[in-house]
């Protein structure tokens, strides 16, 4: 059976990831064990190539709008994996935010966690954060390339940013040059932004003889208006027609599941026509059971569509 690294380095298409955020740091030990046991049981039944553990940060300085849910730090993903999920059986990709890191602290963190092998570095949410530490995402890439080049590194891509700035494909290729072997998108609810990005990514690669790396498009169910508003606060682009459909739906969760699968099908067909390597990352933004179950349903439907 191929390792996740080999699949990614071979730019295989149709790979699937499942992702979630570790519990809040305020969670009692006994409850942590219960949560982890349920997650392990769920993941044993998932047809995925890997698991993503998120490292969230306070993004309140990114926008003047009030956060829908209060920010509470979570258990560090590397700690949660080692202490509670080491029996998961699937490869784990750990997100690591460079916010509040210095060159020395980040180098130390990488040295202490090099056994985890797969990472995605996440930039600070504002320029002010970078100015405080004098340590940027580019610095993190340089550090990895110079001292930790054996690690498999992924990057974040934001299709919505492409519709506003038109240069997300250039950002991707810049990150490839900095050592990124794959990319994970922000949650997608606007399929046109994603197709526009893929199109420019493809023709840019064609014109400049770049090698395309896999992009995992993130899909997530939405089970309530509050979750929908939180998605918008996070910067996820929800088209007006879809926002209206979700808001007025008799079953908002099923509507969101159906929409996510429709988006996946459209991206699969579009990417296949140009032989662009894509995969999907399915997450639940909420920790509510019905939304977590819905994420599993999305994943299973996509797995069937891919003929896995």
C-alpha cells in the first residue's frame, strides 16, 4: 500500500482527507479521552488517505466584525495526536500556525516534531502579528528548506482570494518553489472561484512548464444559520443565491450536503478534463454530532463518485 507521501509526490488525483480541530484546551481529561475514543472509532470506518489536525489561531485582528463564536485555544494538534490518536492508523497532517513564533521557537518546534513528517504551515492573520515577531511564512519556508527538508510540506490556498486579487495561482507556484508539495483550500462554497483558480493554475503551468501539485478542496456541511454566519466570518465566500437557499431551507444540513457533493462533482469533471491533480478534504466546522455525521456522508458520497 502506497504511503501518503508517495501518493502526493506522484501527484495522484482523487485522494481524500478528513480533518478536524482538537478539543478546546479547557476540556477536562476524562472528556478528552471520550472525545478521542469516538473520533478514533469514526476514523477507522473512513475511506481516506490521511487525517488533518488543525491548529487554529485568534483571527479577530483580521476583521472588524465580531467573532460568532468566542475564541478558545485548542489542544495543540501534535499533542492531541500523540496523547490520544496515535492508534488512528492513517497518516496525519499537522497544521502549524506561524503566528507568535520566532525563528528560534519555530526551529525548535520542528526539531521536536519531525517524526510527524507531514505539515501545513499557516501564515499569521495580520501584518501586525508578523511585525511583532519579525517572522513570516516565507521565513518558515526558508527554515524548513534549510534545516528540515525531509518533511513533507503543504500550503494553504484560498480560491476566494483569486477572485479578488487574481494571483492565487502565482502564490501557489511561489509556494511550490518554497518547498510545498500539496495544497489544502479554505472551505469551498463558490465553485466558480475554484474553477477560475484551477483554470489559471493549469494554463500558467502549461505556459511556464511548471509541474502541478495536488490541490485538496475543503468541503464542510452547514447545519444552522449560526454555522453559516461563522463561515462568512471566516472569509468563506457563500454566493447570495446559496445563502438564501440555505437560510430558507427546511433542512439546511441536507441542502449543504447536497451542495457540497455537487461542487465536488463539478470540480472532479473540470479537473479531469485538464488532468489537474485534485483531491478533497472534508471537515466539520461545528462539533455538533449531526454536522459531523453529515461530513462523513459527504466524504462517502465523494468516495463513491471517485470509484474508490
